[in-house]
C-alpha cells in the first residue's frame, strides 16, 4: 500500500507539471526545475529505511547530480546554433546523461570513499 501511495503522489506531480506546460510553459518549467522529486524521495526514503546516514548520503548524491545532469539540456541550449529540432536535441541530451552518470559516479566515489 505504501508503494502505491508513492506511485500515485509521484504520478500526480508529473501529470500536473505536464498539464501545466500546456497552459504556462514558464510556470511548468519552474515547477519541474524545483527539486520536486527530491522533496518526495528524501522523506519517503527516511520513513521507509529510517537510516539518517543513508538519507543524508542520498541528499549529497543528489546535490552532486544536479549540476552534472544539466548536461542533458546543453543540446536544447545550442539547438538554434546547430539547427537541431526537438527530437535530435532530446536524443543528444539522452546520450549526455550516461556520461554525466560516470562523472557523478567518480565524484561520489571520491566524496563518499567508494560509495
């Protein structure tokens, strides 16, 4: 039942953001840029596992991941310059995500001592 509640809450936040994008893309962009997933995941993880150290480590990992995952948006930023439409920019962003993951993994290994 707890899992179902998490799924419903998460789906509602995502669905609302998608709906809002049709009415106000800038408001939806701001909402999505907020750490909405983090605001949901951190308390859920703490309640589920009750391990302060692990939840704090999760928050630190997220802090490292945020700037690294912004690489996904670089093709959109440069779309005009390179003549990219949505799907090629999206695909390029998806290609950059595994690279970002490797960077994140390296940083967290240094910070957390191999975590």
